[in-house]
């Protein structure tokens, strides 16, 4: 799926700066996520991608710069840590039982949560035997799928995935990638942080390259080679050396 350069911006960051003592993690970083896309974020260790994502997610407050959500300047609140099946899908958003039991006694409607969990998992075609089984019984790929489904179930603007295929085999990694595509196809843009370049090139619509605390470039994976992308990421090749069509 290609993303039009005219697609509206869902998240935009301008000139983000984040310092930790004498260390500058972000040094005027810019970022743009457009509607209907999977945007991969790559960078060497120390490139600032983790600090960038934490600022976008609201886990870290930048020292300088501006953040916009759907064109409106915002200050994110701290996110609820994602955990994982039925009750975990609703962590922090538990459904209360109707009437006195829910409003006064704060009793949770486990039956309703189970029904909605099953519906949402089926909607994303996540194949799990039982929504009441212990999370420990799931494979690594299944756990990641639950995490993706949880994010997609409650996200209103964007889903951020940090190394979702790390430590997974080929089959399970592909299962997670396919689920991420389904999330995007249902209308939620996805930010994918990954060191797995083959996965990045397989699934991303655009690639944000972080380097030395800034955005080095945003490239089109269909118009640039993996080796050139890595060269820009490591500083072996300057952005101006890339053909114009490689930039996105």
C-alpha cells in the first residue's frame, strides 16, 4: 500500500530536543506520520530513535520542540503500559458491570470483556485457542499478536510497535507482520521500530532514518536499496547522494 504525500498528518514533531545531563539524545528531531501508512523508524544505537518514540508516546517530555496530533498542538499524558489476553486486553479500561454492581461496587464485567476480546481477536484474525488461557501458554508470536491486537483495539490515532518480531522465528515473525498490515488496512497508521531490515523493507510504506539525534531522511523502500538505506543510517552515504525519487 503506497501512502500519498498529500495524506493528512496524524502525528508531527518539530525540533524535538531531549537531554539527559551532558548527553543530547534528541538534537532538533523532526517526525511526520501520515494517515494510512506503516512508517518504519530505523537507526543505529544512540541515534535517538528510542527517545523520539518515548516523546511521541508521552512517556518522556521533550525539553524543546513541538508535538502535533491531527494538526493540533498537544502535550501527551503518560501512556498505560501495554500488557497482555481477555482481562489484559482491557487493562486500565476494564468494563464495569451495569447498575449498582458496577457504579458503586466497581465490579468488573468479565463476561462482557471476554466476549469483546474474542470479537476483536477474530476481527484481526488472531488464532488463539482460548481467550481464558494463561498468557504463559502462548508462543512468542502469539503474545506479540495479542499485544498488537490490544493496541489496535484501543488506539484512536496510531499504533506504535517496538521490535515486534524480535526473537521470533520466520513463521511467527510473518504472522505478526501480517497482523500489522491488517491494523493499517483497518485505518490505523503504524509506527514500526525495528532492526530487522528485511522486515522493514517488506512491510513499510516509508522509512524514517534517525541519526545523531535528528531525522537524517525519510525514504521510499520501493525506490532505494537496503544497502543505501543502511549507508545513510550509518553515515557512510550522505542524503544528497541519493536519487530524488528515493526520498519520501
